[in-house]
C-alpha cells in the first residue's frame, strides 16, 4: 500500500509541475516574446531613433522649439466687422491609442485632472478647501511612464498654449471681440474624452488668463467656474459616431473592398510583411491596420521616440502616405456627410442664429469653441468643400468659421479658415462667401434623414475596429494559448498517472498472489505429481506476467 501511495504522489507532483510550468509560460509571455534572459529587448524588438527631428513634421503640428512654427491667424478684412466665430480644434499631441509589444518607450504626461466637491449650478466658488487629483499608478499602465493610452502629453498641452495665445491675439487684443470668459460671450463644448477637455482648458488658460477673471469678479477671492458642455461619447454628434450610426462601419468595410483602397495596401506590401514578422499576432485582416499603425508611429515620431530597428524612415513615410490617402478616401465620400453632417448643421444653425440675434439684439455667445478629434475635422473639411491633400489633420489643427458683416451694406459673408489658410469653399464664388451662397451650399445636408440613413442595409459587412477603442495588446492570444496548453497538460498527465499507478498496483498484486501460491504448492503432499506439475505451470505463467508487467512499467 505504501508503494501505491508513493506512486500517486509522484504522478501528482509530476503533472502539477507541468501545469505550473505551462501557466508560468503563459503569464511570462511578454518576457518570452519580447525579452532575453537579461530582460533586455531581443534583436527582434530592438527600437532605435535615427534623428531627433520628426520624419513627418507636417503631421506633428506646432513645433514648440521652432520659432517659425505656430499660428498666424488671418486678419479681419477691411470694411467688415466680426459677428460670430466658431472654432473647431483637434486635441494636441498624445500618446498612442494602442500598445505594441516590445515598446519600452517612457511617456510623460504632467497634466492631470482636478475636481472639487460641488453639486450646485454655481458660476463662482468663494473658497476652494479641497481639490481631488487624478493620478496614474506608476508602472501599472500599459505604457511606461505616467501616461495612459491616448493621453494628452506635455507637448500636446504646449501646442494648445501656443494656439490659445494666437486666438487671444486676434479676437481679444486685436478685435476686442470678446473680453471675458462668461456665458454671454463664450460657449465651450468638448467630446467626452480627457485629451480634448484638457486641450480646451489649455486654450482657455491663454485665451483668457486667470487675471482677466477679476474683470467679472464680485468677491476678491472667488474662483470662476467654467462650464464645458459635453455629450456621452456614444451619443455625441461632435465626431463620426459608429455606435450612433452603425451604417458608418458598413460604409468603411465597403470602401476597404474597392480597388483604390486595396491599391494603398499593395503599395506598402513590404512594410506589411515586416510588420507581420515583428508582430505575428496582430490582426492584419482588419482593413484599419494601416491607419492604426500610422497613428501609433505618428505619435512616437512627433515625440522623438524610437522605432523597431527594421522600420526604416522610408518605410515610415510610405506607411504615412498610404494612411493619408485612406483618410481622403474615407471622409471625402458619403461617409463624411453621414459622419459629421448633423454637427455641421448645428454650426450652420448658429450662423443663422447670430444673424437673427443681431437684428433682435437677443444675447448669444459670439465666440464658440469645440474641442474634438482628427475624425471631426477631416469630414468637416469635406462637408464645407475644402478637403484636399494632405488629408489627415495634424495635432492641434484649427478650423475657424467666421460670420462677417459689411460695415456699409450690412450684408453677411462667411469665411472658412483652416490652419492659418483662408479657403474658398467649392460652393462659393469667393473666399468671402455671401451668406446666401453658403446656406445654399449646405442645404443638401438638410435633406438627409440621418436616423434612417444610419441603419445598416442588406447583409452586414465585416465590422472594422473603432479608432478610439482599439487599445491592442497583440501578445495576449499567445498567452491564452499557452494557458490552455497548461490546462490540457494537467488532465493528460492526470490520466497518465492514474493508468500508471493502477497498472502497477494490479501487477504487484498478481506477483504477490503468485508468490503466495508457489509457496503453498511447495508445502503440498509429494504423492500428487500431476497436480503439482499443473500448479507449477500456472505459477510460472503468473510470474512471467508479473515480470512482463514490471518491465513495461
């Protein structure tokens, strides 16, 4: 009995050890794939930076250390006065929104979120006794450093500081169009995303420095509360909302099947092959992979971060170019109208409201700013018929839609400005677009039944990944597979151990019975020779079986 217990214990220890080993391999998958025994990246995932300057500086937007990079907003034309301005911005530079294995890049995000305990709809707070600060736990995020995925970086904050100063120079100091951060003069809206909200706060900090709050203060030590309106992300119209409008996913999938779209992928076949070798578990069947990788590498490029050694500057530029063409194909189509048409009509309605307010003298915010995304600005450029290459809006990009009134004739005109450049909208006879032409150009949007058009038609097409939910960790499938192998090994080795021990015990019992029978035969009466011979033969068979069984064990 003691031997059989030892057998069971040995088998249990064996298959338990195999299970633990499989589980450890699964949990240590990152180390197996991306690191050597020393913990340093292997040759497969060495990351280098060739030059401190960006490979594609145009996408990066304002370069803080470049005196020639910035915003020079066009002056208001002579003989015109400004009635209203609507500003739409893209957030500043941010971290990637997906994680690539082997990336040990350290990201710095010094900006944070502060909040106070308040449930009252106040405009001012007399005393701020306590502030709550959101902080990321060090070394617990997917990215190294103190940032999360898609977080506004220190560079992004600085870009909007420059933008805020430019807006102040034009609309506060030059035109004296707005004088204070109050609801009767300024309206603010942002998507429900931290990076857009922080970008807007940085703009306001410089458009209206805190010392200007004293102009509207009642008490010496009051703190101004500024409302920033937002809508739940999945219900918002300030970006192409694939949850609110499922048809957008289908349109993108249909676009991905066109020859023009496929040609952009074929043009970078060598880049795809290299990326597939570096990231074997990434889903390259998703048609959005070109933009996803380009977006990640753009973020790294703008912050001077290293790349996988196999990705050359030439490969990066061709990847960026292919992604830019895909942006143009996507948002210059009907997907652009459907994706941002409702918000564009909101802007048109604000233009109409401002003209009515001028006649009725009803109060209305003259300065309106919306903080959003590249997926907001690109389709807006298409809807306002000013979309041209390069199609992908850089970080901290800026659209200005100005309503102007001629001083002598009182006639209204609309001017569209994108990143310092006055654009002539295709439906207008000049850059200063007569308001009648502007409204006629935008009229087709009103004929769209957005609720009906947003429904999926026919057989649903494969759904591409969503830009803002695609936080990918491509090593996870391998970890899951190794974990399952560990579990399978547990059951297989358990079954093997059971068979091993049960057969060994059975053979031991047979051998023991044979030896007992043999001893009994030796003690029998010698006058029975035939019975003795039969018994000897039977005993020999048992001994042979026992021997064979022991050898097999």
